[in-house]
C-alpha cells in the first residue's frame, strides 16, 4: 500500500512545482528567522527574489556539520523555544552531540514520513512491529514508533539490546515486522540459529533496517537468517531522523526519497558541483517543510547516487542507491581510498566466510597497514577445527592458506589494496549489541 499516494505518486511536473513553491517559502522563512542563514545569504549576495524554482537551489549556501557545532545547541532554530515540542540528538564520535528540534508540525511530519517508509517496506495496518531501534535521544526508536502508530500498526517498543529478551518477545508476541540495524539483525539471526529455531518458524516476514551502511551480502544473510524480506531505511538526525527514504518491498533496489519534504542533490565530494544523474557523489539534503530547524543544502557526507527510473511500486519519488559510506569513514591505506562496505562486498563473494568482519588499520613506521579480520563459517570450522582427523589437519592448513590468499587476491583485484588477513573462529569478531556497529579500529588515530 502507498500511505500518501497523492504525494508519493505525483506526476514529475507537479512535484517540481510543489518543490519550487516550498523552496521559495522556506528560503524566505529562514532568511527572516535564522541569523546564521541571513548572514550567509547576505555574504553570498543571494536575494530571495532569485529563488523561484527548485533549480535555483544551487544558488543557496551549503550547510555543514561544523555550522551545527558552531551554533550548538539551539542557534539554528527557526522558532522560539516555546514552540519546540521535542529535541533529539545524535551522539557523534567526538565531543558534543548534534541537536535537532521539532515543532508539533515537525513531529507530525516525522510520524508521516515514517508511516510512508513502513508502508514502502511492506507494512500494513494491523501488523505488529517489533521496534528494536534505540529509544531516547537517538531518532530511530521514536521515529519508527510514531510512524508505525500512524500507519495503524501495533508497536512493541523494545528498544535495542538485551538480546535474550528480544528473542523471547519475538517468540511470544509473533510480530510480522522488525526494525533494527542490519548488524543487529544478524545478531538476532545468529541467536535464533543457536537455539535451533528455523527461520521458517520465526513469525517475522518483513524488516525495515538501516542507520548504518550495509550491502546486498548482508541483506541476503539477514533475509535468510530471520526468514523475512528486509528493506533499507535511511535518514539522519539533522534532517529529521529515519524517514528520509526507504526501499519499496516490490523492488528493493534503491530507496524512494520523500522528496516533497527532503530535496536531494548529489554533489562532487571535492568541488561541491552537481554531478549527472546516476553518478556517485555526496548526498546533500534541503528540508522543504520543517519548521523548528530548517536546513538548506545540508552536506550529509553520505556517498550515493540518484535514479529517476520508473518503479513497479507506482511511486514516482526518485531513488537513492545503498550508501557506500560516509566521507569521514573512508580509509586511506597507502594512498588507496576505500570504504568498509567495499571490503564487505569482496568478503561476501567468498562462501567459506561468515558475514562478520572487522578492519584494523595501523601504521608501521611510515606505512599504513590494513588487517581484515573475518570469520570462517561453522561448516568450515568443523572441518578445520580440532575434531578433524590427522591427515585432514594437514589438508586443513593448506585449505586455510588457500582461503587467505583468495581473500588477499580479491581485495587486491577489486580495491587495489594489500591487506593482511586474519581468519577467525565463528563468534570471535564483535557483534552488534543493539545499535550501530563500528567495524573499524583505526589505530593511526591514537598515535
Ligand atoms: O541513524 C537515523 C536512522 C534511524 C536511520 C533508524 C535509519 C533507521 P544518525 O544517528 O544521525 O541518524 O545517523 C545518520 O547514519 O548520515 C548515514 O551515515 C548513516 N545511515 C543512516 N541510515 C543509513 C542507511 C540515524 N540506511 C547517519 N545506510 C547517516 C547507510 C545510513 N548509512
């Protein structure tokens, strides 16, 4: 089902008109209400009269995370404090969190776009959602919660963590759908497998997974391990939280962006100039309707591409590809640029490996070193493990050496990087305990 068909399936020309009107109105309102934007417009010599169609968006200043930091906590609010009905924040890796405010209308929008996303991912009224995103300042829990209620679902507000209890609640309450990070989806799948529960016996049939980068390889693992169809949901606190875009369950090939509210551009990471459709670059989003903290051309740092191809689901909203990573997460190893998801794709092609991996980067003298720690599957471990027969142990050594060298070759061929490979026993690489999983340990930052 389509939750708001009049917007989600709009004719392209009508959508453009709506976006143009909204952009002009939003520009005027931030000019009037937010000192930061007034100075930016004045410095750049942008006049409100210059902003009449959505194409004029390129005349507007770009907003960066540093601007939010400089105006911490409430300096970018476009409303007086009394009109702010909710505040969320994302923890960030260093220092102060990034703050986001919502008016009552924004909270309503937050619910609606998440209801849209849940419906995109296959949800219907009366289904039950097991919501394992964290509740609190993080936008995931409350975002999906309000969206599910708006759609008419039953929500189980479990939040992240306490895996034992999650398993019990899924078994007892028999939900139709789960929302969690992909890495936590894997953790849950593994816990069910360890209890001998077949995916066919898990009640879940749908998933809405996101908040961290993942690949098709991870998706197949989660789908198979939990016996469901998982769709990707994307969003970020600065823009609203989850609800910016989501894949439809019909195609699961690119996430439909709620672009009547969040206008997307893809810009070159270096020059910040627009790139042609289909080409990768940094996703930059403008909030067209948000009141409390409207952001113009917010540089998300996330690398993706856009497509306006028709979709079987009937939505006309453009789609964005799976996120390759965030520019901050790009590793530079001896001059080679690479994202963890690219390593994940290489490992995903090797049947003897489980989907769990970790990257360790260090520096020996002046040279960067990358170590890929990855687990062999249970089947491989049984063959090469302690209970193998004597002559099989020798064969096992050769087999493992061969496997290591295949991984090294794969990484070199696909990514041009030379990496050390550590093969680990099943269960020894860290798992998600409820939220986003950090798969990279960059020891260079410590020195
Ligand atoms: O992660 C909001 C969210 C909650 C999205 C639940 C989806 C589901 P932040 O904590 O502010 O907000 O982190 C935002 O996470 O800029 C991306 O780098 C990354 N991210 C979010 N969704 C995806 C995704 C929430 N589906 C940052 N794929 C973003 C890849 C994602 N990366």
